[in-house]
C-alpha cells in the first residue's frame, strides 16, 4: 500500500515538474505583464507565479483530462485579481499606466489568447464590461497619456 502511494506521488511529482519546465517561462512572462514589473526585476510576479503553481500542484490529481496550463493561467489571473498584487501600481512601461483590471483583461486577451466569454467567466464580469476594459486598455496602450510638458530652459 505504501509503495503504491509512493509510486503515485513520484509519478505526480514528475508530471508536475515536466509541466513546470515547459510552462513556467510563459506563465512568468504573463505574471510580469500583470504586475507591470521589469523583466529583470520582478519579485511580485515570481511570488504570484509561485502561489498559482502551488495551487495547481495541490489540485493536480483532480484535473482529470483538463489542460494544466489553462488551470495554472486561471489560477494566476484569479490570484492577481483577488490578491494584494493589484494594490501596487505598475513599475512603468507600456502596461504600467493601466489599472490592474485593464492589465488583467489585456494580458488574458492578447498575450494568452483567451476569448472574451472565458475572460468574463473567469473574472465574474459581464461580457460588456470585459469588452469595455479591453477597448480602454488598447486605447491607452496605443495612445498613452502624455506627461507634463517639459519646463522651458532659462535663456
């Protein structure tokens, strides 16, 4: 009995390690986009990814044919939406001036290729709200707000 359990746990660990080896880079990139941190200095994104992967591992046996990447991505989005990460403004860059909800919708729609209906279901928002957030985020990314005019140099 113990040998069978040990064998099952070892197989589970190998499967999960293989999944992480293949998916962690893309998931970390998505987390970095969500937190709007620089790619070379992204502690909040790494913490977010670690929490999402831990939850994915905890539910690994219950996936039963589901795509583990979809589950991990969903967990990443839910943790970002509900967690303390959304209280921090972005560190700059193209996505830094978006609200956390706009960043989440934009990353899920454009970077991850998730459909509007799936994003709405994932976030518990009406479809029209997701469309509005996506349109506003796209407008801000394509036409970022301008900062104050530079001060005139003394003559």
